[in-house]
C-alpha cells in the first residue's frame, strides 16, 4: 500500500460517526486505519458495526497522541502515512495533491494541506492554518493565524511554500523518515510533538511544505478546549523541551522565555484563570526535571 491514513481515537465514538464517513468516502488513494487508544466508550462497537471496511489497530491503553501514533505507525509499512485527527472532515480529492507533491519532491519529508475551520468553513483553523513557522523565541505561528484569531481564506495563501512545521491535525509524512527519527516524542504525551518532530527533520536536512491545493476541515479543540489548564501546561512544558532539544545554543532564548512564561502566568491570573496560571509554574518545574533525559 502506498499510503495509510491513520486516525487516532480515544473515547471518540461520536467524532467517528461525524467525521469518519467523509474520510472513508473520499480517500480512494490510501487505506484508512483507526488506531484505538484503549477507549472505554462504545468506539469499538461503532467501528465494527458502522464502519466494517475500516481497518483497526487496537492499543491496550491510552498512550497519548505521540506514543499512540508511534505504536500504530510501527504496524504499517506504507511509503507514506497520514496522521489525521479524528475531528477532521475530508472533501473529495483531498489526498492526491499531497501524495503527488511528495512523489515529485524527494527532499521533502512531510507536507500538510490547507486547514480550514469546520464550524466557519470560509476561515482558517487555528491548528495549522496554511503552514507553520517558528519565531526567534521558539513560539509557533501560522500563515492565516493571527494572535487573537484567524483570517478568512480568500486565496491569499494558495501557493506551495516551505514551512518550519506541519500540523498534527493532518500531516503526510514519509513513513521511513518518521521511523528513522524515532517518531513523535512520547514524553510530550500531546501538544507540540509534531513541531518537535518537524524540527528534528529539518535538523537532518529534510524540507517540509504546505500544499494548499489540498484542503480539509478541522473542528479543533476536540481533545482539550483552548482554555483548558491541561492544554496550557502541555504547551508551555513541551515548547521549552522542544527548544532545549533542537535549537543550537538555546540558553539565550530559554533565559528570555523564563521571564515571558511568568508574564503569561500573570496574564492568566488577571484574566480569571488561576488554574492555567498554576499550570505554567508546573510546566516550568517539570521542564527542568525532564530536560535531564536529553
């Protein structure tokens, strides 16, 4: 099989009912696989009775986004694999431009489509938009995504461009490159793990691209809402770990980030989110503990 599209599921039976039909109907160029991360709801019954043609990989517990995908991808031998969130709707013909670009550009390790919002379909979606970048301080940003919102898609980003990272909401990657680099960092559990992987790819000389001739619709916030303290914790902790792991001479940036992180904690507190404020302190504490492993 040339390509496997893998959807990681955890207690997402209703997500499967809503979004999987479009993937099954519009993915003629690949096999569709649902890797179940030890769900305790009726996900397996839904898959067995409503999607009998979809291949399943059953994991014994919830390994998180990173290790869940690692274990699933370890069981496939396709040339390409697509990491596709369970809350993504795929229109007809969405996959072909990604595969054609990968075939034509052997130096490119991974690509993403244009990501639009499932709710506001004319607008980009926060997680990936039209391609991801990193600024000098290690903060991720995207074409089509502003600080406090997203842009309407008016064709302003319809050119293929090299980018710094591809979104984990829909990432098409060379399977062997993924495996050679050890896949997603399981210690991240979730959030920023795809950016870390892409940084490692670039450090090895690979390129990444956004191919906007392909487009999908992403609900976003399907696992953790944007104001969830757990999300704040994972984003702050994993971003620091990613910088420490991948950036040459990272200590100047990390020194500045020390002050910016605590400024962010103050903002959370002033906005009435004390749990998110606390999450920043916990993230910095665990970053210091975990970085020793690298």
